[in-house]
């Protein structure tokens, strides 16, 4: 590991950045002029904006490109970062972060997949969001594909060159440490904690003021309800409304194709408890995604379960388990009554600002005009006090009028989705990964919240070259930084 240094990563733009990253040189930040230097109303009011790395009141976006070539190493991987501004994401300001960046421990190696998971959270409580990146295939010593996690700390002006990297207490081959990540303040101390998958176990790194000076952070361990063999999903949310973030898990005891379990581990003043909150839920298989948010606006987060597989029961598609003071209401789940959607539930977020989280469903298999498969589309279903509805649903793709680009087969639009307030208007916008576009180079679409939901107005489509990052088969947009879950 390199010695860590302090400061803000230096300046470079465009093609110069591409050459530097390909050669293994430093990650960079471009400090372009423009409205990114004007604090948003949120910043002026002294409030903290989720996903705000540089503390200017606008959310920032981390884009995982785990197949990117770095220092000549195929699939070493990188994360591109671009910053929010009053007019939306400003591609003139960007960073390209690799394991060859100043202060970042490690070395780019073929197949590491740095950027295989990307989340953000303020783990040291200084008011700047920090970037948390997994390299799930990194070898540790002789342990192949053991996996590692890197935390790069936020600072005024952008990402700092302060970073730490760590792996499981016992690095084990093919455990893929960090394959799943979630962030939440489980002990309610004002600092985000990190939940990290390690095979069948979840490792917890607690946030701390001195975390950036702790090369090997202490970890605690929990086993998800119904687990013991593997973990397929981690999310964070306050299910019982007590102010402590809880960890929502999907795990399995045997074969993930046979049966899975949805469960909740509650937060407390001492961190996550090992005793589940309320009843666990048996699932038909372990590939169900658990999407967390407050749909009915009662101050308690709910869980929507969904799977892209068609062989599960229809009434389990988009089934909602309400959050209650005693845990998920497993006795009275809310069954979806609307038109059966294609795709899979991806995120809950309050796009229209009415106090009810809306559900984003991603259908990466949606056809392009002409019948080309796997182009992709997303649909937003509104949340209400009476749960989700398909009334007023919105569907967007690269074929939507006003959205840049065109819809092509095998783009996989919607493969990753990150809601955050990139333009500082108080409503979450959507960044949407298109990782297979342009022969696997990848792209990210940006859709902004309007007066009553998403709008194509001001939307953008950005690729690796727009951020000075390597493009060839990089899978840019495979992962997008979200404020809480993976």
C-alpha cells in the first residue's frame, strides 16, 4: 500500500485525462468555471445534501466502469466522478479514480474490477460525502478474487487524495468481499456506517471521525436472517421509524435457486443487532431484490420485493411489506393491483416531492424500434398514502422525445439507477446506467425532476470520453453511486 497524502486531487481535462489514466497516472479533477461555484439554496441554508462530495449543496455522481483498462491492465476498473451544479451534472468538472491515483492504496491489476460496487456516505461526519468503491475480484496475497473496498474521502473542491483500502479480516479466495454494499447510520451517531458482503457474512465498518487515519478499520460481523450460504442483496432504511438505520437483507442457506429469505437487522445505539427485527419472509428463490423507501409517508420505510424471473408467483411481483414499529408487516403485505410491469423494481425515491416515495422499475430487456432486444427502459410508478399506483406512470428510454441518443439493442438502459438532487432544486433526479452502449464502452443518461415527476427537459447522455476516461469496453455505468443502498 502507498503512503496516504492529503489534499484535493489536481487538474486535467479531456484527452489528457484519458492518456493519464491509461498510463496509470493520477486521478484528476477539472475545476471549470460556471454555476458549479454558486452554492445551492441547500448549501446556503447550511444543510447537508446526500451524495455531496464537495460540500457545495449539489449531489455528485460516481460512475463505476469495472471493465475499464487502467495502466494497460484489462478490467482493472475505474470510477469516474462528475459534479452537480445549478443546471444539472456539470461534465466540465470531473475526476477519474483508479488504484493508481495519488493516495489510493493498491495497484491496478487485470481483472480487479475496481468500481464493481459504488456507494456514497459521510463516514467521518465532516459534512462531505465519501466515495466507497469495491474491487470484488481483487486478489489478496494468494487468495484469488477475495475482494477489497476503498474509501476515498470527500473535501471542499472535490475528492481528496485521502483514502484507505481494506479487505476481510481473513482474505478468502472467491468470497468477493464488497460484492454488495450498503451505507446507513446504524448507531445514529451522525456518521454513516458501511455494510459489506463477505460470502455468507456481512462485515460492518462503523463510521468514525478518525476513519481516514485508520488503515485497517475494525469490523464487526452479522449473519443475515435465513442466511449462512450467501447474500444476494443489501439495503438500508429505517423500517421501524426509531431514527436508527436498519439493514435489509436477502440471503440463502443452501442454493440461491431454491429459496431465499428477506429479513431486517435493526440499528441501535451500539450498532446493528444480531437478532432480527420482526418476522422474516420466505422467498421462492434468493434473486428477489428488496427495494426500501417510505411509500405511504408515515415515517417508516417499507420494502418492495421483486424479481426479473418469471417463474415466481405473480402476486409476489412488486409486493410491498409495510414498515411498522415492530418490523415489516408480514401478515398484511400489499399486493400490486396495477398492470403487470416488465422488468424489476430498482429504486424508491420521492421524485415529485409529495412526501411519498415513487418506485422506479428497470426493464433492461425492453425492445428498441425494429425489434432489437435488450435496449432498456424505465417506468416510474407513483407512491401515495394508499401505496403504489400505475395511474400517471411515466416510461422513459433513449427513444423518448427530448432524451438525447437513440435506443439500440443490447444497450441495457436501466442496469443501474442513482437518485440524487444533482441540480439543487430539492427533488431527486435520476442517473441511469447504459453500460453496454457503443460496443460495451457504456454511458449514463440523466433525467431531471420536473413539477410533477421526471421530464426529458434538460436531459443528457454522457459517455467515458465526456469525462476524459478510458472507453473501450469499459462498461461505464455498470454501477452508479447511490446515497444508501446497493
